[in-house]
C-alpha cells in the first residue's frame, strides 16, 4: 500500500519530536526586541535594508527580485511589520527586474540565546519567505556588518534558517523547514527538518531557535521539532562560536519554483522579534589583551603578565566546573570535550571568552 507524502511527514514529525528534539539550555532574559509599536518605516536603530545586488546582477538561488528600502516593501502598520513582495518592473543598480521585496538585517548580533519571531507567512506559489541568521563575519557586500566585520565567506560563516516556506513545493500544505548550513553541508544541506504549521497563511505562529554552546534546536509554537547537535564539533560542522545576526525577507522564484502569471503581491506579517539570553557574559564579550588559544586541548597557558589572576570556567549549563587562582598553566585534562565560558579576573579587569575544548 502506498503511503501518502502527508502521512510520511506526520510520522516523521512525531519521530523527531519525541526522539530527537529538545532544548538543553533555557534562555529567559530579554536582551533585544522589536515589538513594532510604531507606524511607518522600520526602526533605523534596529534594522538595515540590504539592497545591494551580489556580483553577477542577481540574488542567489536564481531569485528574481530587487530588494528595496521603500515603504511599499517594508512598513509597520497596526503593530505589525509587513514585508511585501510585489510584481512590478523595477530598475535599480542598472538592472531591471520583475519583482520587488525587502531584505532586513538586524543591527544586533549575538552568540548563544533564543529567538522568538511571531509571524504570519505567505503561501503563494513562487514565494520564499524566510526568517534566518548569518554569521556577523560574512563577506557579503551590502550587509550591515560586512564593512566592519566581514572576514569569512559563506558557508564558513555559518547560517541558521529558523523558518523557510516554499522551497519544498512537493511537501504538504503548511510545511515549514529549518536548516543549518556549514562548510560540511551547505546549499542542498542534509541538516534540516520540517513540521506542519496549521493554517500557515492565515494564522500567526511563533517560530523559535534555541542556540546553546552544544546544540541548536528549532521550535514551532513552543514545541521542539529538530535539534542539530554534531557529536564531534569543529569549524566544518560547527562555526557557531561567533556572533550571528537576524534576517527577514521574501524572495521570489528560484528554488521556490515558478511564479504564476496572476501573482500580484504577497505579505509576511511580523508581530514581534525577541532575543533572549542569560548572563551578561553572553551578551558582551570583552576583548582582552591576553592571547588565549582557541580551541584548547589538555592545558590552558596564560602569559606571564597574567600571573595574578582568578580564572573560572563554566559549562553550557552555567555550572562552575573549574576555579583556578594565580596559575598560568591550567590543567583541563579532566574536563570533557565541549564548549565553555571563561571568566578571567586579572589586573583589575574582567575578561570573558567563549572557548572550546577538543
């Protein structure tokens, strides 16, 4: 007997939900948000319009749109941000395209935490709405952080797709996908999973991503459905030790399929964007004058001028696992492989650094 695609998706959803996906760290302190409690253009202190076309004259994946900074494509009305893709002839940077839309970068970047985005997602054929993240260090001209932080090309910068719709046209109605792109798997990545959002086009849902030093978990309306957690982490499969920023956009065509001739416009509505973390350490990492190798192996060597120090290591759950005073060689042999937060008090200053032991 042939089993329908829908039934297979439902079975897969429950297997993933109960056997694999779970949140390992609870982030509860709101550190950044936009509630969209204003009218008109997006808050310029929080968002950047990314409009520069990549080299070659087109956006990636065969997309068909121009991204603009115009109100018709991104505006706040009645407490929600509306990102709208429109069918229209539009010329910019010397190139004419048949669709316009908006692509927003957050001016906030962070390492480890939880993102909650309450949104209503368009479902028209040929549209590709997405809520996602990129490494702050990406070399992508036109991105908000590129001029000051761009050192690393995609996918080495890491990409976290919180929610995508439309790139898997064969999936059942309401299917949304989350994915991870890294040097070990990118483009048509194998690191992805999806679930069904009921009444996707007409109801608001909360799309969430919980990023700890050990894993990344995706949730729909508070229910986890996919966890990415490679057993052995390295820069090929886990470039997620540095800040990432948020993106929200609607792309047109490309991997989302053909856009029907009767398409006029599609809107994604965002009620709020919220980022949660725990301690101050995870928000602002002070850059020290001390060189601390990263990753580490069995010993941590501090420079001689750090001899008068108080050093503590915390694991991913925030538990103190090592405390050393006035030592420049710290033995890490008894610590398991994984990610840690280092706090060093030295020379009347406090330094924070995220490290990995391998």
